[in-house]
C-alpha cells in the first residue's frame, strides 16, 4: 500500500482498538414493519431470547480426545467440520473485519449469524483463495477486504505491489475486474431483528441451515475469536464457514446498518433489495426496500420502484401521506443513539489450533 493508505489502516486499527469496532458493525436497532404492511422485503433473521435446550446438558468435548479430532478435522478442511450430537465445543478462529468504518465485537454484544457477501470485486474468489491458503498474509487480506469494499472504491493501481501480485494470482484478470466493477448493484439486505427487551445474558443463536447454535465467548481485537458451538440434536451437524453462492459466515451485531449512497444522500437500509444506477435507486419486481434517513425517518419503496436522489429528498421532507411513505415505527428510531453504538460486521475465517478455555 502507499504510505497514505498505510497510515489510514494504522489509524483504523487504533480506532478499532479503542472503539471495539469491526464486526459488531451495526446492531440493527431499527424495527421492520410486518409483511402485511410492506409486502415482501427481505429475509428476516430474528434474535432468539431463549434456547430450546439446556447448554449444560450437552457434553463438553472441548478438552477431550473427541474435541481434538474435531479441531484436527476442521484445520485440515479449513472451512467445515461435523459437530457430534448432544455436544458442545469451544473453537478458536482467525477473523476478519468486513467494514473499516466500525469497531470490534466482543462477548458482551448480541450477534446474529448470517452468511454474507460483500459488495466488492472478487470477494468470492478472494475468500476461496484465503481458505485454501491459510499461510496468506493476513494484513494483505484485511487491506483487500477493507479497500475493495469501502466507499473509497480503490482502483487496481492504487494498491501496492504485494497486493497487486496477490490479486493477479487469485485472478489473472483482476485489474480489469476491479476497475470495471459496478458497486451497489443487485444488493440484498436481510432484516436483522433484535427486538427491544433483550436478556442481560448473551444467548447462543442458530447457525443458518443447521440444528447448531453458537455464541461468542472471547475476542482479541478483530482478528481472533472464540465461539462455543452447541449441537443439541441427535445427529452430527456440519458447521461451515464458507458456502458457495451464499457467502461467508459472519457475525452481525445489534444495531448494524447497511449504508447506501444515492447522489448526495447517505441512507441506511433496514431490509430489502435494490440497485443504484447513477443517482437513481431501483427495486426489483420481487422486493421493495426500507430506507432510513439520518434523522430517523423511514420510507418503504415498493417493488419495481425507481426514484432519483432528488425525489428521495422530497419524499423525506413530506408527510407520511406520500404514497411511497410508510408510517414510522411506533417507537421513533433514535439515529443519533445508534451512531455511537455502531459495530462492525466481521467474518469467521480459518480455525486456529488454539483451544479456548472458560475463564
């Protein structure tokens, strides 16, 4: 990276250390409306406040021979492992920050698990390469994730020689792919719902597509995380970090918000699908989108809508009688409260050989 970029990364790292920022990105504190009011918006992922099993009833295999086998298998595969039935185990992971604007999560933060894709060129190819090459320089990996997905939208020539060489190794057409990439196209944002009255104790959450549950028990900056995985079922369950066509397993904290830039507007996306073409936002035929302004106003754009940034500015300034406007939630969204609380979304990467211990 250039000297200025290196300084930016260093500053971001300091911010992450102070603010505990990366994957806890934005615990979404915004409440979505029901499907009867908004039509089809997006998949909703809801924070569970209780468990259908008692964790202490499961066999703890963390420091057993069976646990050693699970870790060895996971390290060999790099991306998935079978968790034995009626068991729980603590596994340690290398992690990566998926958004440089925010801070690092810890075990006191409610999180949801979701498979996510970043809006950036070569995201899937970089992920596949990283999982196949655990020796990959993690600083370079982190810089690629940050700068290819950031609002700065770096071109290929803005990266240093090491980054360029790696990108070309990942894909010989990397320069053309990066420089021609169109951001904010066909974006789908899940509605991450945490509700209002969360229990004081952090509750394990379900791992998508499995009978597994997991919760963070320890973090060390943004690049190391220990989680405890629970399998209350009677069958082995596969725990995967990477799913083709779906994304990488990510921890999404309460309050996380996806931002979209439309002309001079910077809006939060509470859920839905959209594309931005120039200064115009469009929604597909199968989904609308809920947008939130910095002062907390929320509007729902119907499926098959197309509005310019100027029209959006007018809508946000009008009353709720506007045909595209949905009434604000009963409890006013306190955007100013959310901003200091924003945390970054982070991704769990290769497992490490370090085992966690309760303390």
